[in-house]
């Protein structure tokens, strides 16, 4: 039988590599409840959750259970994905990929919460530093779970608490969980911690953006909205064809770049993406403010 890092149950059998991890507050659902869930809002209905290194998808299942609209997991182990597909009870997406090997972060939709759960120290240092920098325009929040006891070579990011904070020094630290009271937990990890980091991206109500339009902006938005239902693409000019392709990509893959707004919520870039989100009845969109 194929074994997974997470203790998933298939036909009544624990498929985990280490059986003693079951029921511990430091693994599986226990890790979610202790180190991840306290960072999340009560209402996740319009939000996207992504986990790097999701293994068999226990955290993805918990994210859907929490109410996230879209949930995605990136995992390099095909066997873990296969096992996860067999036991999942909710709608989320697995992507078989590895951050270390030419992973295209631009192919992902914008993310509200991105989870790195005991995984960042397995990514080669040059790749990791570039990845962290790109996250500043891809995710609103990044949750890092780590264990200072891990011994990692200098080629990789270190798991220590203070060092981890330095990797994300350009992010805002929102909340930290460490030195938890593990009581009589049978599989304790006393030096495990998690940190919630915030980027400068914000989620903005779509109606707030629409209300900020001047006359020209309203005309531009209405044209984009009408373009969604255009039937004969061959009749469109090249510019409108490109706009049409952008909106269809939003339909299939979600918004991949932040909408750019002025401080008064006027759109600098992203009208067509907002038009498609409005048609899809989304309530808000991730945006970046500029002066």
C-alpha cells in the first residue's frame, strides 16, 4: 500500500507513514486547528485558499469545510495526490507541480491565504527567495508553519523562528502562534510555530469600484460587460479580441494579477477582469493601490 505523510483513512485503513501522528495537535487536522485556523476569518465565502506542498489534501478539505470559495493544492508527489483524490469529500483542485522546478507562479489565481506548512525549508534557497518576492503581488496573506528543531543544510531556508521572520521582513507580521501548551499530547513538537504575514494587497468590494467610475469609466466598463456575450469573435478588432481572451481566462482560471486602483478606488488597470467577476456574481476582488 502507498503511504502518505498525512494520516488519511482509506477503507478504514490508516495510510499514513507514521501511525502515531493521528490525534496529535501537531499533525493532520490537529495542526490545522492549532496553527492555521486561528488566523482565518469567520466568513471565507468569497476567498481563495492555496497550499504549497498539500500532500494528500487534509488541509484543502479543512479549507473547504471552513467555507473558502476556491481551494487549490500544489503537490509534487503524484501518489499522494492519487490517494487524496480517492478520499476527498469536497470540491478542490490538485496541481501536480514542484516549486523548485520551473514553477510558474503567474499561472495561479490571486490568493487570499497561501499556506506553507512545514514545507518552505525544502525549497532551494535561490528559488525560495524569488518565490517569496513574487508572493507580494500574488497573495494577501501567507501562513508559514515551521519547526525550529528541524536540521536543514545551508542550501535551503532555515526553519528557525527568527530566521523565518527575516525571510518575510517585507511583509507585515499580523499574528504569531508559538510555545503552545501541548499538555499530554502523545506526539508533541514543542518548537513548532506559525506566523501570519500580510502583503499590501487588499480585497475590495466590486460595487465600491463600480461606484467610483466617472462617465468615461462607466462607458468603458459597460462595453467590457457587453463584450462577455459577444458571439462572433472574428468581427472584433485586435484590442477587443485581447480583452475577450482576458475575460475568458478569468472564467476558466480566475484572476491572475491584482486589479490596480487609485486611493479613491478608480481603476487604473483591470476593468475587463472586474466585469467578468461581476458577471460571475463575485462580491469582491483582490487589488493593489497605487498613488
